[in-house]
């Protein structure tokens, strides 16, 4: 029996242990598969609030009126790339960033609702995404949606129980810092972490400095050790 090219990715998605692994190592694999410059997995309930003080680029990126790719994704819950809905070259006038010269996005759905999406970009000097990429993304989104629904249905430890563990890393770091810490534990570089979370490498470096001060450590190895120890503490509650 001939194995389909996507089968290893389907299996890898099914074997992920948590959302952090999906955001990190799994998305890195998908980014490599699609030869993307940047990639990310986002949830609608975790998007930043847009107000009059938000950066203009963020306002435009999250505007259904301005961003036709996002509008298509939200309205149809279907995978899309810019040349599927726009004349060639028009997207680059909408989004002038060179590393976002081509964009492709797919839906994450749960119980008939759009709960998030995955997105990939390519530099404007390389070929755009095509119909084959779109078909592959549609298949991957199905598996990602299924796995995320499974992970979110697992029972979680209550915040009260977590608060009883004085050495818990979660008590000292913000949710975003925990995301970074978990990606460090998976062996990702600062650049890979930035690409996974859609932040700059400099932002990752500054976050790690703050995390080291909070935890009174001085290296990535110590950070990983603290995460492992914290997990053991929680597991014994």
C-alpha cells in the first residue's frame, strides 16, 4: 500500500499531546511542508483586543472590511490563498510586507463554529501558494480541528489545585510566557518560537530575559528543568 504524502503529518497531528505542541513543533513541520516564510495557529478567543490605541497594521490585519483573505475564511470556513480570490499582485498592495507577499489560511472548527485558523506566508519573491497547497491545507485543517477538539475535551487541573503548588512555573509566568517556555522545552530556537507565535525574535529574547528574572534562573536548560519539575508537582496534586 502506497502511503500518501500527507499521512506522516496526519499521524503527527494525532500524536500531539497538547496545544503548545500543535502551536510549536507541529506548526513548524507544516511551515516546512508548505515552504512558508512564517506560520501560525491562532484562536479567535485569544486574539488581541483592537481599539483606537492598537497599531494600524493590527487593525487592518483583523478587519473583515480590509482583509479579504480573513473575510473569506470567516464567512466560508474554508481554506483560501490570496490568488484564489484576488487578481495577481493585488494582495501585495493590501499587505506591503515582503515576508507576507503571499498568504494562505485555513479554518479550525469545532461544533460548527469557527474557533481559529492557521496561516502561512511566503516572501513576495517566491511563487504563490497554489491549488495543490490549498487541497493539502484543507485536509490538514480537518485533522487539526479533530485533534484540538479532543485535546480541549480532556479534563484539566483546576486553578485552585494549581495554586496549591508554590513552586509551579505557571504561577509566576504569564500565559504568553508559558507558551514561550513550552516551545523552549521542545527545543525550538528564538527565531522558530517567534515564527510560531507571530512575534519577532527580539520580542522572544526580551520575554526570556523577563522569565529568567522571575524564576531566578540564567539559562534555557534551567528553564526546561523548572517546567519539568513544575509538571511533576502538578501531577502529584
